[in-house]
């Protein structure tokens, strides 16, 4: 039986009131529960950038989470870019 690799990479740019509302910590915790690898960071323009790798189904769950965020966040827009997995990301963490 042939094993298929469903691993993908997704970059999610999240716009809105997403800094100073525990968006990064909540994203890290959610992604770790899904077993994803990657990073989440604040961007100077006020957005949050998430780069994650894992199974496509789990990445889709992360995208759904990012479109809402934690209760104190107000997400206005998300840009999502899919790529093939590069398998070069650490266990999911916040970067600065």
C-alpha cells in the first residue's frame, strides 16, 4: 500500500484587532493541540502572521480558528496562501 503525504504549508495573514488580545498564545495552543508545526508572530502593520505545516485537514481547522480568533479579538480579514510542505518548521511557537 502506498502512503500519501497530505502535509501542506499554509501562511495566514490575519487583519483586525488581533494584537494585544492573546491572539498569538491562543493560536499556539490551538495549533499544538492539532499537532501542527510552525510559528505565529505580530507584524508591524498590526496584523498577525501564522505559518503552519501539517495535515491539510488540521490546517483547515487552524484557518477556521484564525478567521475568528480568541474572544477578545476582532478579525476583519484573512489572507490564506497554500504551499507544499517544506518540513523546515519547529514545533509550533510564538516568534518575535
